[in-house]
């Protein structure tokens, strides 16, 4: 490969990742964000289930679903598993089998790839409006794209126009809340002029990463798509090296460790070891998920207002009525899963033999498509005020003791179209050299190079992917 | 990495692949094979369903199953799909949800890895006895390993003893005949002395490949495990290069092309392109598989002797009674899926821009766990005498025209424990340079380097994997 092969289009992500200046400054972004919030009205009111329009408890086993049979339903399941501390439980879960598109449109301006992000209101958001991908489209949107009302910019994601596919992967969502749900995560590059729209803004990856350090702004759909961005590809390293080596040389601290963990080409035998671990888990773990009526779930109480756990923990199913709009007002009602407090998703990292490693844990959740997915080091639900959070192994590394440096720490919201006030604190910490981490069963250290390749094969759960989305090469400390 | 890192244990497969001499000669193997065949008795008699001991049609929807609920059942399904030429059909299919182990024990003798292969009789084999992996174990075998009668050598595969895992992958079986069946394919290396047993023999990979050029000797279970062997790993190339470079330099012809196709490190973007293709297929293809009673399958006729298709094509469900043994005689009866004639599974290959490429096709079959798997260029069922085989795209390249060289051509049998006389002709052909292959929709060229990495993630179906198992680096032409 020669330097002539290194056109900027061959290394789209790294250059954008390092760019803190783009078509707008970050100040301009925040001003636009506040202005968008002020321009719309959005009222969310809790209502009893009986006041939900077109939603009702029906079917056998009993579930909460829409008259049309579309959107999603809230069903009951009984879960038994040989994995983990709890061998058996029952819970409501969202069934939404359709594969939607979560897509970000990108375009180069002045040699730097920009991402077209959307300001979007969702009823479950704690702050109404967050930043989402360019499009969130259902299957009926994208299979009937020439009929009726389709999301703005959807045409770029359904094969028309002069576009290049940068990312196109099926990725799962919360296996503890959704039955086998997955979405098509896409990043598309266009060379065409893109018509502007007031709810959309062009940002660099570097800017997006800075915004991710703020609480509750980048929504979950944006984060899952961003998690599919390899910090850079093998070709990027080569090209960046040959074109702007001095920029990489200036990077130090944790960012330098990220780059080195990403660029350490894994041995094929590393994958054999990881796949053998996954095989052992899939063959050894028993899990059965059986449907049950939502009014007969052990430990859960269905009233006119909610389906809630007797302990007050976990989550409740509630109903909301939404009125939204700026010019034209629309209204609808729907169920949401209400969450309490703030959960914790964290990666413990450590330098080992000169390479930064991430401690990955195996996760067995009822909604997993194939028993096991790889998750972060710790994942713990939020709890209501006054309730103690569940003790989980290794959680002590995330309470800022002397053994670790905190690398990333922000609170983000989960999908506001399905969840009401569901927030998690996302943390990446680095154990200091010499700290002897007692790795529990069901955990394995992996480099970013290994992880970035495994993500493509849909092996990492949404909690882990969220954390990878938050990693930032501009952290120069 | 230094030459000192290149112990023979770090490059187990390549050295064994090139070794045509081992603890036995090939002549000794064939003598042993004939002797094993003569030493046992094995009688297989077709019987009406009513004479099957402990098997009966039962349940709703009606199926053919064992009194214990174990082993497998023959069920009916109605399939509808938006993929391919046939939008809807009904068929019997085998349901066997349990994950079994197919494992080969290996051990180094004189620096060359040897594979412990078993002579095994199965009722559906056209020639009674074929060569199988060291163990074929059901889940109840390996989870209750310390109780009762377990397969010889199983202890090496369940974590006891001084062993090293070389391969440990979940791989699918025929998606047109099994509902979501998969087995754990394992290759284990031991350093311990292994107790000899008259039904087992140590062979090198090079010898196994030579035996694979003979019809109907290596059984399907052996072939699927062997297909997980990467011809060599990145480390092997390095090590072999540094240790015995002259051997690799002597290799030429198609074997040299295989080595170069395998050692061409794929760009990460190659995987992005392949995964995007897979994503497009999984999102775009509709497939539904609904259970139906086996006596009400459209186009199929259930009599006392068989469940057969009215056209005489595809396959029939039949019953057999088996009496087997050398010292102690055991007998049992079971259903089998009888197949007619000889099917065709073939890979078309071609040198493109100096690299050997394999034409991979997307396959949508009712038993696939996730809609699509990658298959060979062509796959066509056998048909009874006098019936014309179904026309399939690109089949013309496999009838030895002027456009191709035939690289591999042998007939192999499918699993004799489930199928009666199910044989496929396995062919690898190379299109001559300049032949302009008209690639149909649903096909993509891939290098061996890409394929060997994707196999680990369970993306290739059993027909494709069988063909990879047959590729032989000792073909010096």
C-alpha cells in the first residue's frame, strides 16, 4: 500500500474522532440544543392503563398490546437458568420482534467526516429532548419507503443515491428488558448535498465524544450506532501514520493506551480462546424462558395504574399520554417501563504486559437470542430512594477507591420510547499497576483490538457497547 | 516473535497437514479399515413403522418420537420465505435440540500432530463402517460422565487431564433436514499416553486428506470437525517460514494458491462488507417455519412403511431394525431419512487479482438458527434413478466443461445415524483465468483467509464446511 492509497475516505473515523472543530463549535451545538428544546412542546402525563388509547390487556397468555398488533407488547415470562446467583424468576418483558434501522448519515466537510445528529423528543426522557441518530425507522417505514410519511433522510439508508456503507450490523438491545430485540445499526457516507433541516446538526466524532461526557444528552440509539465505529481500522493506522504521524505522537495518557490496545493485532489463537469460552458457556448454561400471563407473575402486582414488583425494585410497567408538536400538535398514549434511581454499567481496565485490557463478563439474560452475550465488568439496576443497591462482584472498583483512576463517568438515559426515566451511570476505570484484580468466574480480559472485531459479530450487549461508544481519543491525560 | 517462540506445539496443524507419513502408512490404514469391517457384524433391515420398538406417531401436532422423549423426533413444518424460487413448501424435519460433542483427540508423535480416528458402524451408511471422530457424545453422556456407560476417550473432552483446546466451536448441521441442530466441534491435544483401542487409529492430517479423496470413508461427523481446522494460523506461517521454509517453497499448483489465499491478511473493511451483506439478508429475507402434523403435510404421503413425497424426490422417512456387535450383540430400531441418488455440493473458485477466491452463496433453510448461513456455490439434492436433477445456477461449472479444472471430486456420506444412504458428490473446481463468471444475486467471492475467520463464528453451513475439510495442501499440481 502506498501513501497514495490513503485518501481521506479510507480513514473516515480516526480523523473525525480527533477533530474537535467542525462545521459548528461545541458552544454552537449547546445553543442549538437549548433552542430546539424551547421550540417544541411536549407534555407527558401518567394515565391508568384503562385510559391508554388502543392499548389493552388481551390474549392468552395475557399481555398488554396494541389494537393493530404492531409496535410492541408487554408480556410475562418465567425464567430458569443454571447461571448466576438467581436460579428462577418471573418478570414482564417487551416483545418487539421487528428489526428497525438506527442510522447515522455522514458526509465529509473539509476532509473531516461529520455525523448528522437529530434533536428528538421521547416521552420517557428525563429531560424531554436528546440527541439521536439521523433516522430511527421501523420495518414498515423502510419496506414501504415510497408510500406515505417516512422519517426524514430515510432514503439514504435504503439503497438509493450515491452512498457508501461504513457500518451495517445487527445489534441487540437490553436482554433483561426485551425478548430477542435487535436493530440494524448503520452508518452511511454520502457525497451528495444534504438538504438542511432545523432538527438536525452536523457534528464530528470528536465533538460527539465531548458531548457524551455530559449527562443525558446523547440517547441510547445514538450510542449503540456509535459503538459500532471502530476507533480506527488497520488501514487507518497505516494511513494516519503516514499522513499525520505527529498528531498521533502528541496523544498520551489513557488515549494512547486506547490506541495501543486497539492497534495490537490479535493472534488468531486469541479468538479461538474467546470462542471456546463462548462455546463452553452456550453448552453449559441452561436457560428456559416460558411465557406467562402478566397478571400471574410471581412477585408482581397488576393494578389499574401499574404492573410493579412487590419489593419496589427493578421496574414497573406504566401508561403515559403524550401531546407533542411545534406547529402541528400530535398526541398518543403508550405503555413505558418505569425505572428507579440510577443503575451502574462499568468497565474495569488495566495495563497488563504493556497492553490495556478490558474485563469482559458473560451475561445470561432472558432476552438474549443465543443464551450468552458479552457485557461490561459490572451492570447493576438502579433502585428507588432509600433502597440499597444489589451487591455485585467488583462493584468496589467503581466507588473511586485508591486502586483505580476514573477515566469516564457520566449518566446516560436508555431508550425514551420504551423506558420512563431509565438511567445508568456509565464508568470506565483503570486499575493501577500492581493492583491484583481477583477475576471472578465468567469474566475474561480482552484488548480493544479483540473487542472491536467481536462487536461486528453481534457478541457484545448494549451495556458494553454503550461504554465503548463513550471512549474518547481526545482524553489527553 | 523470535524463532524460539516457534515450538512445534504452536503450529500443530500445518506440519500435520503436510505429513503423509505417520505412525502408520496409508496402506496400513486401509488394511486396518478392511479388518475392522470384517470383525463386526451389522445387519440393517427395513421395517414398517409399527415394528419400531419404542418409537410411535404421537403428540399434537403429530410427530414420530421415542417413548423416552429423548434422541430426536421427526416433525412436520410448513415453510414460507421471500428468498429463492420456491415461496412455500411443507416437509418433515428432524428435531434434535440437544447439543452433542463431536471431538477429535490429538497427540504429537515425533513432532507431528496425530488425530485419533474411530472406525464406526452406522445403520444408514451405504458401506456400514466409516471413519468418525474420536468421540460422538450426547449431552447426557457428557454431563453424567462419571455415571454408567460413556463413550471411549470422552474424559479428554470434559476438562479432565492434561489437555489443550485447539478447536471448540458450535457448528450447524443440514438446515434443510434438522431444526436448528448444532454440535460442539472440538479438537483437543493431550500430552499423556493414550490407551490403545482396536477400533481407533492415529492419523496425520495429511493422511486424513488423502483418505478424503476416497469415496464414503470419512463420515460427516469427522468432516465437520476437520472443517474447523484452519490450514494454518498467522503464527504457523511465521513459524513454518522460519523453521522449514524450503518445504513451503516446494508447494505449487493449487496448493500454493490455497496457501496464498489463506495467508492474505484480510482488511477489516472486508469483514464490514461481508457483515453488511449478511445484515441485508437477515433484514430483507422473510422466513416463517410453522409446525404441522406429519400426516397432513401437503405433497407428502404417510403409509405404514414410509412418509414419502408424491413426486418421489427429496427424501422419505423410513424405519430400520439394527443388529450389531462382535462379541456382544445389541439391537435397536429407529427411523432414518432415506435419500435417493447422489446430490452435488460444489465450490467454484477462481484466481482474481492474483488471489484465489471462493464463490460463497447465501442459504436460507428452515432449520437455520438465524435465517441465513453461508453455503457453497451450488448445493443440489440427489434424485431417484430416471429423474432429472433440479436445475441450479452455476451447476454447469461442475460438469467438467472446458472453462474449469476439477480440483477435488469425491462422494461422501452424510450422518449414518440419521440418514439412510444420503450421499453427496463434493467438488471444488477452478474457473480458468479469463472465464467471466456471471455471479448471481446472493453470492459473494471470499478468500480462504476471510472464510477461515468467519467459520469460527458459525457462519458457514455444513455443506460448505465439508468442502473446506476436503481441501488438501499436498495436492502438488
